[in-house]
């Protein structure tokens, strides 16, 4: 056995679509990007979607349109991929790290305790695809008149109170990195139902040009562009978008299979008393972008040892979600977040992807049981 941690679900459909786009002669920020955006917005249930180069740039632009800048503070979890904190640093603001709860998502009491006169936004992360409690953060942000931004990098297809992530607030950022649920190689998307945000986001991703290349190309008149503010090159290519269009068609299948695999894992592993498994709460439906296992103190072996032995059996695993405040880039701040640190140090992520076979899943379950049931 040689089981990787993840595998993108790409096939002939994506290859053919990319091939056609390449031969069409229009390869970036053109008709395929527009079509992908339209399909994406329809899927998640927002009015608009804006494609960008990745989720980190989606977060960067979202913070800009939310009006976050130099000297401001944005509350976010430390327990997240470092891109969440970095995007805040890019605009000159300070990430204020709050604690997480048992779902590895922001703890609202911890967030409340960190709100100050400088707080401009709360960046909530749907960690590993598990929805955060959006409504309670919305109420809190309305009370303090601050913006909510959702880092939904991992959460395409996850649902909160019966609706897709992407439909609940006005700046929701997704990733199409191969480690996420669908992929365009690299790629990102912002969903919004706010027209002002949409217009500015579309501008900022292409150096704030007043007229797009596509509009200019299709115009009978000669159009001259102006650059209305300082923007960025955060475009998505049409080659990526044509892959994304095909991936979106497969998303329901991918989600079903992921949830099926998670169920087999949960049924197979639940008799192990020294671990905590992910669990859907009422009204919260995850896509299982990652399947994480937390090792309690009673575990007969430590996390790193478990990873080492699994690796020797051909099973890849990863450490739990990192804590940005423990990474060298943010360490100088000397912050202590005991809950986040405990989850990070004592959890592992095991393989979960749609082409994982049932016999591989049972093999993984049995190997873990051998190590953790004594
Ligand atoms: C992957 C990830 C990102 C970054 O996404 P990219 O598309 O690679 O830039 C941001 N936030 C979280 C929570 C992620 O998991």
C-alpha cells in the first residue's frame, strides 16, 4: 500500500476543456473565467463570484474592499493555514489571534475578549471544511459595526443552516489549490451579493483598469483604459477556469463520496476511546476537506510516533492544522493560545479523497486500531 494524503479528482473532461481553451486563442481573464464565475455563484447561492489567482489573493482583496488598512486590527484564528494571517499583514493591519473551539473554529467568547477600538474585521475560517457558526459572528459584528470576512478556502460545498457556504455574507473566499475539494491547479474565488464589492474586486484584480481586455476586444469603438487606483495582477487564466467549470460539474459526486468515506472512518474508529473524531452538529454540514483525529492524553502513543508508524505502513498523514503564532514569521509576538496549541500538537490528518478505495479505508482503520487500542 502507498496511500497519499490527498489526490485531485481530475480526468479527461478537464484535460479536454483546457486543450480547447488553449487552441481558442483566449487564455486569460476572458469568456471561460466569466462562465466559471457565473456557474460558481449559482452553485453557492450568491449574486456574484469573482475569480482570482488563489485564495490568499482573494483574502487580500477582500480586506482591501472591507476598508482594512495600516494600523487596524483583524481578529482571526491562529489555528489556520498561515495565509489567513498573512493576508491581514499584507494590508498593514495586525492579526489578533483568538482561540478555537472543539470544531477547530473561532471561539466566540475569545473573539469578544479581543475586540478593541482598532478592530475593523473578523476573519472567520471554516477549518477543514467545518462551518463556523456564521450567524453568531454576524450578530457580534453588527453590534460593533465591523466587517465579517469568511476564509472558506476549504469549504466549497459545506453547508450552514441548510445553505451553501458562500451565500451567508458578502466576502467569502475560496481556494482551488489541489489540496482542497476541487482544483484548478491554483486558483481562488470570492462570492458576494454586494454589487459595490463586486465592481471594486473585479477592478482590483486587474490593476484597477477601467475597461477589461475582453470589453476592449469586443468593442466596435476604440476604447482607452484608465487605471482608477493602485491594483494588482491577481487574474485567473481561462485555462484554469475551463478546468474549474468541469470540476464544478463533478462537485456533487465528490462531496457524496467524501461524506461516505468519512462515515466509514467514523464507524470504524469510534470504538477507540483515546481519540476524538470530527462530528457534524445540527445545522452544520462539512465537506470533510480534511479528516482530523485528536489524540487524548490517554493515547498509548504520541502523535509523531503514530505518524511515523503509519508512514512505514504506506499511509501518509499530516500534522494537525498549524498555529500561525508558533511559526517563525509570527513567533516574536510571544502569544499563548493553549487550546489551539493542544489541538495542533495532538492531532493528525489522515487520507481522504474521492478516489480512495474502500479496501484502503479499511486498511487504514485497522492499522490505526492496532496502534491505539491496547
Ligand atoms: C489553503 C488555505 C488558504 C490559501 O489558499 P491558496 O489558494 O493556496 O492561496 C487560506 N486559508 C485556509 C484556511 C486554507 O486552508
